[in-house]
C-alpha cells in the first residue's frame, strides 16, 4: 500500500529539513543550548502537557494511531533533552481521565503503546545509566493486565534510583487527584480514631499536599503545553498554583529541540513573584 502523503506543516516531525537549512538549524540549536546552559537558573520540575498527536496525524494524512506512535517517540526525545540539561524532576501527561471516552480502538492502541514503551524504556541503558526513577501517577485500575504489569515492572526496577524523577501521568485528572488526596487523608485520620469534626478542624493545605500523587516532590516551577491550546485542562491543578507557563503552537510530535530550548530560555528570563 503506498505511503500516505505528509502535509508540509508536519514535515519537521519526520526530520525532513532541506539540505541548505540543516547546517543553520544545527548551529542555531547549539547556540541555544550553550546560552541556556550558561544562563543557569534552570527549572527544578518541568511539567509537560503533550498535546496535539491527533491533530498532527490529521494534518499529515495519517491514522490517529500513528500520531500517538510519533508522540511516544517524541516523549523519549524530550526526556533526553531534560537529562542533557540536568532537570531533576519531569512530569509528562500522557493520558487523561477524559481520554477514556475516545473510541475503544484508539484507547486500546494507547494501552498497548504504554505497555510497549514501558518495556522498551526498561531495557534502555540511558534510563539505568542516569538512574531515572519512574513513577506512574493517576488511576490505571481499568488498564489491561499487560499494560499494568509493564508499568509496574518499570516502577519496581527504578524504585531505588536517585537521578531524575520522572512522573508519567496516566488516567490522570487534576480534580480526581485532589479528591483522592482528601479521601486518603480522611481514611488515615479515621484509622487513627479521629472524628469528622477533628479532621475538619485540623485540615490544612500541607496535609492535602502530603497525600497528592506527587507527594515528596517539589511543585512544578515550569509547565509547557504544545498544540497552541492555552489552558491546563486539569493538569496538576493543586501543584501549579505558582508555576510559570509556556504555550507552544507546535503539535507534540512536531516539538523540536529548539522549541524546547526557547521555552526554557523564556523561563530563565522571567522573574518569579509567587503572588507577591
């Protein structure tokens, strides 16, 4: 079967750069990398909303499943870029609670893709050489057994690593996370014999924070969203109260290293006020 044509706007995701522009692009990327590293003041925790796989596929004349495949490859690339800069904490949002409402075929493909990527990452020497600790955050109770097993194996194998902390948000919703945190807190206090009145009287933001999926990690100081959408869609609602945001027009599979470096450079130029 002949390959489907790829729209011009999606060419860069396939690594198609004109021979004349390749040297210029390479030089610009190197210049940006040096500038970002020299500036210092890098984010401690980057959250990334990986949006635009389906729009990319449509623009490229591809099946939506191919868009997700390209998106998974891009996630591995971006992980490398974060390792290169020494970003200590990264959270990638790969599947939301709302995504469950998509077609059974698409959701099934995503489940298989998560399992394949977990197995591949587990065998990636870079993961172990950099001691990347992977944690799945969200509710994956309804995932197929194969996917849950592969994700659990990846978590177990990296549990004691002390390099980058990588959160992969699957079956994740920000409101659901806060509800789950309050439920766990209430159950914990009830087990200690506290009454409802005592729980309410002592309830604090710090207590809820300790029961979030990201407990023990710093809140993200920088959040990047691709695809041109200017909203969070429920991403880390509690944790992003004082985060800096960057919205990139490129769909996720088209997100280049220079786009990433420009985003980080934008963060470096900002003065964080924390509501003051």
